[in-house]
C-alpha cells in the first residue's frame, strides 16, 4: 500500500467524513473503496465490520491473583521458579 496526500475542499471533506462515520470505517478506507469503484480497480473483498471480529475477547484468562493482568503482564509471563 502506498501513502499519498489529497487536497479536498471543505464540502467534499465533510461529506467524506460524514459517510465514513455512517459506514463505521476510516476516511482512508472509504476513499480507497470509492476510488477503486470509480477507476474500475475495486477488489471483490467486502469491508469488514464488527461482526467479523466476534472472536475478540471470547477467551478467558487465568489471572492467578495478578489482577489486573493487563498491568502486571510481566509477572504473569515470568517463568515459574
């Protein structure tokens, strides 16, 4: 993926920002999709949504008295002596 910069007038920027918000994606993602369609290079891949990541937080950790393990991760990962 290449990085680029675009100059947008205020109404176009606001329309892009609003639509990206409504679709739940970044302005960059929306611009890529719209440009891909306009230029005939759009991929067949569907944009991902929250439902595609239902596995996130599906597990449960054993914190063994290290609550919150998110702050005490070094202790949780330490080799037992």
